[in-house]
């Protein structure tokens, strides 16, 4: 049997390499100063889908929800061998929490229709929530297995996977279709293929072209002309907005999100100077209080 | 004032043993329930687990919803979601807390998605306060503030849930303090009779392997590390005690390991583990370059050393020049007193 896969990916700020310049003075993170990258675990999800296709045949479709420039991770998916990529981009999607994101993604998946397996990375390195995958599975009413390390066996309607748990593992068997969230340790993601980079480096999503033409008013980019040109060359990445997937503004973005960030604070203290603490009880008590109020000690 | 629903803890048990995270959550849940003037309930699922409610009552639960069924023996996301979903729809709890374990982080989002309800992942603190919502201009009375690190731990975000209850959160293991048990405390058991359709049983655990807990320095938030200056295995008890009080892991320098004060799997440094905890407390460690290589990226470093010229002070954020045998007990005492105050 051939398996049709959908991979859900995200472009994230590279939080693993935050330098001083990427922090605002108030201690918050300046997102725009961080390089935007393919979420690491999502590369493992894509790899699992691609190797399944190599073994059994089928297709690999990739979806990302994000601003215009997030189409970069879709191109990177094409470079690695994805058959089709879809860009969910709409201002109405902005400021979505995990629930609104999952609802939006599930509507896009329903529009695609036919699939056997949905792959997600275990979690994204900006929020580290690991919530969107299970939330999508619930919206689609299909089983989920999280923290997957390996597909042990797969046939027409059942799948057996190895799931990582604290200090051990579980072997889980379930039915298709299923959603899997994949561990960063599951495999070694492949590099982009030179041939595919040459083929797709000029691929653009409609959202990207629109943003480019809005940003460079002088450059005279003709939107429709560019779209048609790309379409002819098979280089147009599909963009779906809320209307395309049948979503109302109240169901996505900030409005569709129950959770809300009330406050952001810093955990870093700027001083690199050593603070000398006297070896007496009052000084030590002050140090402990300071560490508690700085969220260093709980 | 409207009547608040209960605070719920979704307890975890493994082969009839209540998970430590669940006790931590019940302790915190008691505090939240008192603040909200509501009761504390816990849902526990499994097979042959009649002894579990008693444990939960001791730590502060008023009600235990006990779901026993052969198909609940091992956690599966579909059966557990089925039971908790039906119960939550019936009882309308105000808050539902889960451990941020591989179980909680699998179950909570699925449940949040179908309820639907807001969910915050991996919280390190929870508080009750009023919140003025800038979007709706409404003031949410006595709402749950969910505090968690984000952006790879570089910032702390405070999240509120602006929708109708339940407000859901998963909570990191080891951050909530366990309250002393009250052995005479008791409560009400409500038996749940789960019913499963074929769809709920479509996911099965066919094998499960769990090893004894190993040393996990890499993920430790707080590490208390001892060096040659601790001087003996006997005296290393001080390091254990401080780590235990702060909820941290213990570690040692190569000199401490070679001296037989601590086992090799606790070694931090070039030939040991590389760690980057939120707080690293170096006790009696001179700070050779090989040791520094394994811990210099720690978010905050406290160095305690009798030698004022020890290189460890060059990379420490806080330096205490003194005898660790005096300094460590003072730290333990200060933390215990401070902890009491913040409750």
C-alpha cells in the first residue's frame, strides 16, 4: 500500500542561539534580530514522511501556517523532496495560540481531504508547548501518538510505533489515519538535494509575492503577472487564507485563542560582574530572596 | 459572586503507585482551591487502584473521582480522554492541572481541543489574581496566572485564559513543593463507571518498558555541585541536602568523583556531562578549565569557596568566600524560611 502523508511544519526564531543583540533592554526577546529557521523537530517529521514514501510510495504534502516570509521553510521542504507544499497565510491568523493554530491547520487538512498519516515535530523551539499536534488530531477525530521515535510496522489500516516515555518506551498499535509527533532523535534529516534546489529556488507563495510588492512600492512588481509566470513554470506555492479553508475571523488568530500572554519578563541579569556575598546569614538570605524573585529558584 | 467550579488534578499512577508529580500538584492545587474558596478534586484512572484516593486525601484532596476499568490499566490517550471529557462536561471544574509528563503532555492538549478550553504548557508557577483583559476591557476576577519559560528559557511568560472554564495547564515536574501529609485527613470518593466504544479502544499499548530513574543532569534546572573542597563522601551529604531543599540534582567535579565522594555518572565537565541549568551552585570547586567547560553556560552560577583566588569566581555571578560547611546550612535555612513566606 502507498501512504499519503501530510507534514505540519513551522518557521521559528533560532532560540538556541540567542545573543545579547537579540534581547531588548527590558529583557524581552527581539524576534526580528533572530535568524528564522526550520523548526528542528519538524525536519525529523519530514524525514520520517519522506523515508516512508521511499519504502512504500505515496505522496508527501507539507503545510505551514505563518507570515509571508515563512514560505522559506516550504521551499526547504521542496529541496528535500516534498511533493506539494501549502502556505496558510492571512493576517487574521496572527497571534493564534495553540488551539486556534490547531483549528486552522485541521481545516486545511480537511480541505486536502485524503491522507493516511499526519507527521508533526515533537515541539517547536519558540513556545516548546508540544500541543498543536495532539490538538489537530482531536479536531480531526483521529488517534495520535506523541514522542514517536520509530515506525515499527505499518500495513493497510494499522500502524505500530515506538513512543518515548520517561526512562523508557512504549510500543503503541493503532489504526490509520493517525497523527504522529516525531522526536528529534528519531532520524538524521537529509540535506537539501542540489537538483531540487536548482528546480525550486524561485518558487514563491502568493502571500510572499504580495508582501514583496507591498514592501517595494517602487519596484513595480505586477502581482498578477508574476503569479501567472510562476504558475506556468510550476513554481507557485499555494496560499490559503481563512476564506479558502472556510474559517471565520472569530475562529482563528487572536480572536479564536483562549490563552493570552499577560506579561513577559526577563530571566537574565545583565551584570557580568561578580556580586560578592558576605558569608553571613543576612547576606545569604538576601541572595536567596533575589533568586526567588528572579524566578531562578522556585 | 458566581460559584467557582472545583480545582482538579489529573493524577498519574504507575502499577498502583501514585506519581510524585501528582502529589506536587495536589499540594499546589490545595493552595489554589483555598484561595478560590472551592474544593480540590482529583481524577485518577487505572485498574485495581482503590488505595490511591487515601493518598490523595492526605495531601489535600476533598474529592477523588475514581475510574477503574481493565482498559485503563495502562494510560492510552483515547480511553483517558473519553473518561475525563465526560466528567469535565458534567462537573464543570474551574481549573484542570496535569503533570508536564509524556502522559500529561499527550492527554491535556487532546482534551483541551475537544472541550474546547485554553491550555498552557509546562508551567513553573501558578497564581490566582485579577486580570484586566485589554481586548474585552473586562476584569477577570480571581483568574489563573500561568507562568512558564519560553523562547528556549530566555524569557518568562505569564499566560491567562480569557475563555470560560476550565482553565487548563500542564506543570513541570519538581517545581511545586510537596505539602506535609496529614494522615487523618479524608474525603469523598466518587466512583466512575467508564464505558468504551470500539473507537476508544483503537489505540493499544502492546509493550511498555520503564527503567529505574537514572541521573538526568542535562535537564536539571538547578544543580548543586561539590568539588575537592567538600573533602569527604560523608561531608557530601551537605550537597545532597542543599540539592534536595532547592529541588535540584547533585553533581560533582572530577576531583570529587576521583576522591570517591560521588558516582561518576554525576560528573560535570569536559569528561563528564555538559550542563546548562538555570542555577549552578559550585561548592568547594576551584574551577579548573575542564570543569568550567561543562558548566560555564549555566544561566546563573553561585560559587562557594574558601580560596578567594579560585578561578571559579571569574565566571560566577555570585561569589561567597567562606567555609561551605557554614555557608550551605545557612542557604538551606534561608530558603526554607523564604519558601514559607511566599505561600
